[in-house]
């Protein structure tokens, strides 16, 4: 499994703040035995975010593209809007499950505006910006990402559950 | 209550696979004392799905239109996108409740991309493709469908709860 | 905190029914120590709803704009559609949390079609129309509204949690 990680942060993009969330996500992905094939840091600019995500999907550089940052209420938080422009098919259940999971930890979980969806054969998932919240949200969806990608890539399913889940 | 059931499946449309989900849903609907007035099987083609749904609503052939299949991650799964094009007003709470219910059974529940919404006086609800998952999801929303249709059709409410729920 | 409250109801707009939900919400807001700076009652007309919400946001007359009514299944219930036209960035977690909370009280909770989102520096939240359901839904999001507005207005955070939550 090839995973790409995009950190969205004005301050990290300007080199004023170390990107802690990207490396934290990478550690989690690699602990799963997966490979991080792309990483990038961009400012909170809708077009910059959209362009990176589209390139990763269109050039098939990863099966899953994770973003961290820009999903909140600050005026420059536009990662969900940029992601909406990139995806062709939305997968709302992933975002709902991540929010429901974080709501169990803190009521602030309901403030995450993240979305998830599919562009071509790549699944894009928005995660929060703090290292802790990003990792918690990834943990929520991690158990289903392999199956999601198998369906998306039309790979044979281990337990013969393909027909059931694809529908 | 008149219910229409649309099975979305390439293989069933080609006659290569028996449609098990449509009949399973019909049994559940009839056990409720409701009438299945329309059934159809179409391929995973956005325009074909949209056209059937629109005709059922525009010709008022049912109060509720259920779909089964095409809500997953496979490349040809486009039932939610076709449904979005058919509906005029979204009813996200139904889809959220079905996913939350199926998440309690399996983490794969978060992969359902189904939507629900209203076109004219008909409620459209996307259900998963497997017979079991389709029936479980229908069971989740079944208790509120009668009330939803009463509001949609401006029928008097049994318990005088109209004002409360319509608002 | 300045809060605006919009009651959406044909009958209240015609003076045929007393608006009970608006005052009930006002009492809850004031009990929190916040100020209600705007109130209005409009009919279930998409353009009328949209126009009031946009004016309140564009003239910065409130930090939070609450609506009550028009989120259900009746043919004239169009508050979510009007709100979608007003907002620039959606905040789906607030609507999901309100529905999940009301589902714990009644299965009819899944019929609320309310949305939440941001226009400029104002957060708009759709609440149901009945006084009881409107107040219950407001109670669900009340604990996070102050923090949401702090982020939206780029105000310093009390507990230094700004960086964590803004992302």
C-alpha cells in the first residue's frame, strides 16, 4: 500500500513551524507495514492543496492520500473545500466515523470539517491538524483502508467478501 | 404505502447473477403491510439509475423509492452520484443513521456512500448491495418512513405531532 | 457573544401562530450570558431565508446565527437549501452531532435535514422547529460555539488550545 501525506499549514510552509503531524502520521502508516511514497507541505491555499491532491491521484502516486491541517474554523482553513474540488465521488462515512470517534474524546470533535472521497483510483482523507487528533482520526479509519483500496482497485478480496462490500 | 425497489448491478442487469437483494427488500416491505408497486434492475450507469428514479418520482409511482447496490468503492459504484442528481432536497440524517447502525456491526459500515433525499413527493433511500446489509439498513430507517411520508404528503398525523416534526 | 435568531414559519410570519421557538432559544442563549442582537420571523421561502442570513453575516450583526424551523420533510421546508446557498464553508460535524443527540431521544431525530456552516465570520446553525427539539439541539452544540467563534474570529484562546483546534 502506497500512502501520500500532505501537510497543510501556512506556518510550516513558510518554515516557521516544524511539521509534527506529517511525521507522526508517517510513523503510524509505516507501523502498519505500508509505504509512504509522497510527502509535501503547502500553505492554506485552496488551489495549492487541490493541485497537489490531483497530481498525486492523476499520476497514480499513491493508493491513499492523507491530508493534515486546515479542517477547522479559522478563516484560512480551506482543506475540505479544496478536497471537494478534487474528488469525484464522496465517501461521507469515513468523515462521519472519524468525527463520531473524536466526539467520544472531546466535544470539540464536532468542529472538524474534514471530508473524504475518491479521485480516480485514489482515496483522499482529510485529518485534523494537531498530531494527536490526526493520529486518532487515522486510527479510526485505518482498519478499513485496505479493504477500501482493494475495492477501488478491483483486487481480489481475501475473504471472498468482495461482492458483499462492493455493493 | 407504495414502495419502489431499484436493484443496481451490472451482473444482475446482464442476467449473470440472480437479484437477491431486491426480493429480500420486498419481503421486508410486505411484512410491514406495505405494497411494492415498482421494481427494476439496471446496470451501474449513472444516467440509467437517475432516469428510473426520476420517472418513479415524477409520475408519482411510489411514496418511497429504495435502491440496492452501487454505493461502495468499486470504480463503477455510482448510485449515490446518480441519486444526488435526482433529488431536490437531501435528507442526510437517514444515511448517517444507517451508517452508524452498520458501524455497530462492522467497521466496513463506514464505507457505504449511500445518500437519501426527496424528489417531489417521493423519498429516495440508497441501501447497500448485499441482501443482508440492505435489509439491516432498511430496518434502521423503517420505523420513520411512514412519518416522513406523512409530512412529505401533508397528511394528518396520528398523534398530533405534525407541528413538532414538520419543523 | 452576539447571537441572531431567525424563526422560519409560514404561519408565524402571517401572524397566525405565536413564535414559541425563537423566544425559547433566546432564553437559552441569555442564560449562557450571551446577547441576542437580532431576531426575525420569515415565511418558508428560500430567498427570504437566504437574504436575512446573508445580511446578518455580511453586515457582521452576530457571531452566531441560529435558525429554527423548515428543516423537515414538508414540501415547504427549505431552510437547509436556503442555508446552503448562504454558507461558504460547511461544518457538517455540528449537524451530525445534533442529529446523533436527538436520535438518542427519538428515531424521528434522523428526519432533521439541518445544516451548519460559515459565511464570512459568522457561524450559521439550523435547528428544528419545535421549541423542545430546537432547545435540545442547541444544547448539543452550545459547549463548542464559543471556541468555534474564537477560531473564526482569530481571537486568542483561553487554554492555549488554539493551534490544536484550529487545525
